[in-house]
C-alpha cells in the first residue's frame, strides 16, 4: 500500500509517498481501508520531530481517518462498515489499524470532511467546555486561536449552553469576522505585546469564568489576568511555541483551576458517545465545522504548508484512495 513517510525531520519536503507493507490488525483492533485522512497542526510537529519527544523514525503522520472496515477482527463491526477512527499515528496511508474503542460508525449523510473535523477538532471542542468543570449558562468564556477549527466549534457549542459571552482572541480581521459570524459576542485583535492592555480595556479584571488556550505564552498570560477568582482555565496546545509558566502563588491567591486536555489520555467518555452527539448536532443544522480543501495523499507536503501558514483555511483532508 501507499503511505506518506517521514525518514528525517524537517520542512514539508521530507514527506514522501512510499510503498510500505500493509498493516495487520491485532487483538482489539480493526483494519480500515482509508478514504480520507485529517491533517492537524500536531502532524506538523510530528514531521518536525517536536511533538512531545516523539523522535522515532521513520514515521507516518496522521491521527484521524474515515473509511471502510476491511477486517473487523473480533469486534462488532462488519466488513464494509463506514467508520471514523482516532489513531496513535499512521493515518496518511491507504490502510490503517485502529483500536476498536476509538472506531466509530459514521452515518451515511455525514460527508468525509465533516466526519474528520469531528474526530479531533470536534471532540476537543466538546471536552474543552467540560474540563475541568462544565461551562454553565450565564458564564463568560475567553478563547484564543480565532483561526482554529477547534475554536470555531467551541464558539458554537458554547452558544448552545446559553453562556453570557464568548470572547475570542484573534490575530487578523478575517479571523475576527469568521468567529463573529459563528456567534462570538466580542473579538479582541492585538499583537502579543499589546494583548494585556487590549483585554483589560475590553473585559476588565476578574470578568471571565472559563479560559481556553491553544497558543501559550504570552497569550495565556494575558488571558489569565482576566480570570475571576475561582475561575477555570484549560490548555490544549502551544501553537505559539512558548509554553506558559503558571504562577503557583496566583493559583493560591485566586483559587484558580488550570488543567490540560489531550484526547490521547484515558478518562474521557467513549469517543463513540462524543461523536454521536456531534454528528446529531450537525444533522440538526446546529453545528458546522469550518472545512478546507481536500488534497490527494501525494500532496501531503502542500497540505502541511497550508497548515503552517495559519491562514485559517479550515479542516484540510487528504484523499487516500
């Protein structure tokens, strides 16, 4: 089969389409013929050798696929079932093995790009509003990453919870317009040096109940200055490249709860439950992911260039058949 492999860490040119051995499903796994694979910013970090210490080579990037079951193993799936799956890696390929517990039936009316947008982006957005405690009606939510597909879904999901305000930190007017159209009540556009002052003028101190950040320092530092005593913050990325340093004195003084979110950890509800909920909301016309182009598997390098440009192009996918 064909797969996109990285044999040395580097720029997008290191992504090479190669012939590799077909995977074989083991216990607790299903074999899937891949129709499309999702592209995420984390894939860029894998390619660069910068993802949480993952240094083993060669590596096939990709954590989410949609396709058809070829070998169901001892699972309840049947050959030919259309499914989406969350993987530990290896998604940029014509066939993958996936854990049964992270393989989910996809309704026929859900297009491949929408299904892929819900696997990581959608599930992350849902849990960001559940971690460390559930966001409730009347609260104010402050979110970074105006061009992020996760943020676009967070805004819509937060509005369904009847929050008082969703405020989004953006880096451009185009991204600001996009999140306003999705329901954000306020948008803050500023460079990192001036963000603290702009947020203070827009929101004031101790005015936010729930902070969500995927950028890191200094963006998270500025956002925390708006967090009320007893407020919560959840971090799910460091797209800016610099992790924030959390002041333990501030945690004690203000009684904040700050946590991290990564879908790879155990403890979340089953993926099938989360995706079932998200698929139902999409079918009802209440939840719409931002979709980008689909490129052939052979153009994985171009897909990475577009993701690295951070222009908010929407969910990028690779067609693998």
